C-alpha cells in the first residue's frame, strides 16, 4: 500500500472515531490538473464537532505517521476546515456549507468512494 493510501486510511479512521458523517474519499489521481491525489470530505453536525474532527485527524495522523498538515484554514470559525497534507486535502464541513459548495458534484469525474457511517 502506498504512503498516500495509508494517509487516507488514517484520516478516515480519525474521522470515524469522532463520528464524522457522510465520509467520502475522492481519488483525483487520474484527473488532469488536480491539485492533489485525494480529497476527503466529511461533515460534523455543529462547529464544535467540526473542530473535534479536525483535532482527531491532527492527533491520530501525527501519532501514527508523524505527519502534520502543511496548512489548515477555517479552524477559528469551524464551518469549513480544510487541512492540506500535500497529496491529500481534507474538507470538514457543517451540513449547510457542504451542501452549498457541493464538492462531490464539482469533482464528479473522480473515483468517489462513500464510507459507511459508524453508528
């Protein structure tokens, strides 16, 4: 398994630990002009949960892979947090913002995998 896929799996694990909903991985590696290999999209019900999801990813990825994001924006507002790990960009949304930007539709040519919610 390559390093990017290991990173994707670690991020998904961290999101599931904090009950992230509607997790989607988008493989952009076959798309010309894409800015990374994967997008991961998830939603939290409230800004507090969005922050908790971000913290969980930060901590677990660092603990397991010794990697920190190259950048993260939106942490203060916690409506949409984007974390850039270079080959993977994570988008954590509240539901209304996710619906508005609809990244899954924007990048519909990607290979999209929906991860079942953990109850």
